[in-house]
C-alpha cells in the first residue's frame, strides 16, 4: 500500500507543477521549467520516482 501512496504523491506533484507551468507567463523561465517537466515525465514513465521529483523541483525553481 505504501508504494501506491508514493505513486499518488508523485502524480499529484506532477499535476501541481504542470498547473504552475501552464499559468506561468511566457519567457525563458517557463521554457526552462518545461524542459524540466519533460525530464520528469520521462522519469515517471521509467518508474524513477526520485529522479521525477528532482526534475519537478528543478521546474519549480526555474519558475521562481
């Protein structure tokens, strides 16, 4: 059951970051965040949750 909870957490974090990227104004920061989001999506399809979360954190940092 804990692996399911971890999956939900990663999925929720992915959706949150997608929403942040969608609402961000166009520009270099949004472009950088989109690159990190793409890396996160690739990592999640390869079942590398830790890498996914790192990429999501980098995406959020790029938007700040």
